[in-house]
């Protein structure tokens, strides 16, 4: 993997990696957004990136406040600009078909980016996305909220490598509120039936709110986000994104 760096529209310097075939070999690039507390150097994140690189170019940036990137995490609010910077970087490198893939927090960012930002990606896949904010119905998410809301939790988050920004002054639109705006961009929603952060009801709600303009995969015996990805599932997602953006494919 080759290190890359870029700057967002609001001036945050992001670091990440690129890998896979060059634009001289393929016109397809995957811009991949990781989950909360993760970064591109994490072994299971890197494993997913390497698998996607079998299917096309890969651009993956550490979100603000994570890994080697600057800034402070807004836990999905301002990170839409980070994903937009990754899409712009992929285009600048010479890839023509640029698709986005997000995991967990990154999935919520990918959905909001595809709904609210121009230019749009050629297609988007959201894996293990929450449908709404302030989810507390699982022990895992109650631990996340302790990190976000309690003084000792915020210190613990820093020990995990996450530099948190202040709480939201105004609440961003949730994925559920904006997912219907993504059409006609091809949208794939992927969720593990055994997800221990966000139950599969989140994926069903997003699919319903998309108004039939998305494809839904509920995966048996799959848990949450990058750590649950199998090579076969990554291959299926990559193939779906490739086929959905081929010239002449139905939108």
C-alpha cells in the first residue's frame, strides 16, 4: 500500500493509503470509509482493503481525529467532507468510476455523502450502518456512548487513538432521513443478522426509506463491520458495485 495525503474542503489534512491496479489497468476505484475508533493501519481494516484491491483501485483515508489524520472526530457529522476528499483524490488519480464503501460509522457517512454531496459517487455500499443517531439498545453501543459522553470515556477514547471534537451544536440529518435522496445512484445495504452494535432492523428501515431504490443483503452468521467481513462477502460487494456501474447497466 502507498501512503497518500489530501486536504478537505474545511482544511483538515487527511492521511491514508492507496492500493490496487492503476487507472491504466482499470477505471474502477473503491473509496473506503472505516468505522469509529479504527484507521487504515488496523490489521482487519487493511485486510479488507487488500481484498477490495483485487477488484479495482482502492483509496482509503483515516477520518478526521483517527489514525494519522488531523482534526477531531465529529462521529459522522463533518466526516462527509472527508469522504468527499477521498472521492476527489480517486478522480484526480485518474479513476473514472469511483464508488464508495462505508463500514459502521463510515457507512452512515457514505449514505449521507451520497445523498447530500455533489458530485455523487458512481455507486455506494453501506455495511453495518446505523439508521439513526443515539442508538443505545445494545451493550456495545452503550459503551460507545460512554466514550462519547463521559469525561473518563473521552479520555479512554483518546487512549484508543480517537481525538474527539465537541458535541454537536446541531444534529446532522440521520441516514434514515436522507437515504431516499440517493436514487438513482445504485445503493447496496449490507448488514449482518448477528450484528451486536446495530441490529438488522436498522438495515430494513434504511431499505424501506430508500423507497425500493436500494438492494438489501441480510447476511446470516455475520456480525459487525470490517472485523466480520469474509473474503467471499468482500468479493460479492465489489462485484455488485462493479456491475452496477458498468456502462449500460440499469440504474
